[in-house]
C-alpha cells in the first residue's frame, strides 16, 4: 500500500512512463491536458502534474489493471497514490 508522498510520486512516475509507452492513450492524455509532448519531461517532477497522470489513468478500470499488471502493483495502489499527491484528498460531502 502507498505509505507516503515519495512512494506516491514513484508510482505516478511509473504511470507516466507506462502512459508514454501507450501511443493511443498518450495522444488522448496530451489532448485532454493541452500539453505538448516535449512538456512531459519538463513537468515530470511536479507533484500536481503527476496527480493529473494518475487522474487520467484512473478514469478507466482497464487502464488501471493494465498499468498495475505491467508494474506488479495491486490495483488499489494508483488511487492510494493519487490521494497522497496534491489535490487528491478524498472529499467528504457530509
């Protein structure tokens, strides 16, 4: 399980690498985020950006499972990592 921000950032960097290797998905992420391909490396160290990578992958269960299978992670790790990064805190509406 994700135990801290450093581990969450490591998971998110793996997610970015995985996303970059998925040509069709990468185009969708770039289109959604408005980023140019060369900006990915520049922004990779920003925790907020890493959160957006996880946000994108978390929109599809199949993507989560594929990423986790390829990286030998439990399927709940990406969501836990997202929650540990800026902007990912769970909101309680009650």
